[in-house]
C-alpha cells in the first residue's frame, strides 16, 4: 500500500516550454512552490523537436504530475503562455490535433486534485521556469553524456 504525503496546502506550479525554431529543439521547465514560496521541485528537460505550444503543454503536464506526487490537493498553475491558460480554462477552443491529445492528458491529470486554478503571468514572473526550459533545450542539443555551454552569460546554469 502506498502512503500519500500529508496535504502540503496550495502548491503553485510555474511552467514554461521553449522551442528554438517552431518546430525545433524544445525543452520544458517547471518550478513547484509550496505555500511559503519555497521551491519544492524543479524540472529542466529536453523533449526533442517540438513546437513551442507542444512544449508549453508538456511543461504543464509535468508540473501537474510533480504536484500530485507531492500530495497536493489544490494547485495554482501559472504560465506565460496565453494560449495554454485560455485553453485549459475552457475559454478558447483547442483545434490542433496534437494539442487536443495533450489537452486531454492535462484534463485527466486534473482529477487528482480537489481544485486547480489557471493564471496567465507576465514573462518576468515566470523567469525561473523559462531558465529551466532553456536549460532543457541546451542539454538536449548537447546530446547524451555531454554538457552544452550556452554562449551567453549565464554561468549559474552550469555549475
């Protein structure tokens, strides 16, 4: 029998997807924060070649999975993708066949929670998830067993 963790309160999931080209090498970034705004988990992962919208959805999926693993009952999902937030909120229709499948996957994950809210945030409030998504792209570009060094000034990403 699996013992679920104690309810950690409302968790905030910051998620972002990045694609260099559309489609192009893509990555996801996720930060899950507790009620005290402390990061409980972070994700930086390359997902191969994808569009930016696919990367945004995959980041949301991973963020919700992580929140469920942490025992969350209530989640606030924040993203700087207006398309993602409006579609998940039900205000915009999902027309793209790939996004329809990913939208259904998100909707299935929502059953694990008592409540989920969606909030569009400006890019500057989503910088940590953006940084992680870009690190995911960089590591995917580097390939297995190699570290990619971005030519720009961001040494804190590669300690």
